[in-house]
C-alpha cells in the first residue's frame, strides 16, 4: 500500500481503467486496472488523502 499526492492520484486515475467506484460518504473507492495492466484498489478519503494497493 502506498500513499499518493493529489497530483499523483489524478495522474494514476487518468491512465487507469476504472471498473467500479463506490462513494461511502467519507471515502471514495475505485477498483480497476492500472496503466501496466495490474488490478488495483484506490481509496481517497474526505481529507484528500489517498492510498493505493496493487495486485502482485
């Protein structure tokens, strides 16, 4: 799991294929495949902090 800045988050999502987005009110979760074809889960909370985890 790694933390991303807002710019890194924007760049990551722009290059990704998002298959599902869930807004829980306090956080938004995106799942999909990144630019390298690796499945990921990205969570952005209401404070703007983002973490992403990728499958190996």
